[in-house]
């Protein structure tokens, strides 16, 4: 999850989670500007930086202050070759046609409100 609060003076926060816990990736404004493309578009991100750990509370808090980023999304393309091939489609949800205004629960066409695009 990536966040860039308006009150954070250009700092971007990522929340990363795995089987060991949660870590907060913190990217200061100059790092975000230098590595803008990976910050915005990467599906898999390699980050080098300094780890800060706070154990004062009941739950330890871990921050990674990112200093160098690299887009490694290319590694995801080869995942299917590692194990058994994944059948396509993955689920019935993959068969949904986007843009349909038909609600199968009611059996009649339904008008959906327009989207709200917040900037």
C-alpha cells in the first residue's frame, strides 16, 4: 500500500507485510523524485536503505528509510515457470465483462452512478 499524505511534506509511505510482520517503507522527497518511475509503477520493488526499529511499545515498529530503489517487476513474469502452470481462467470472477450494467441478482438492467475521480 502506498500513501502520500498532503501533510507529509513530500514523504511517501509504503506499508509492506509478509509472514514475519509489517514494516513501513519511508521515502523522503529527494528519494521519491530520484526514483519516481519505480515508486509509481513497480509491481515488485527492491529497496536499499537504513532500518530503524523501535521496541518501546507492546508491538515493535520497524521503518525502512529507503535510499535506493530498483524496479524488479521483470522477476514476476517468470513466476509461472517455477512451479506448476496456473490454469486460466483463475476463477469465475475472471469471466466478468467490465462495463456491464446488468445486475444478475435482479434480472434487470440497472443504472450505476458515475465514478468519483478525486485528484
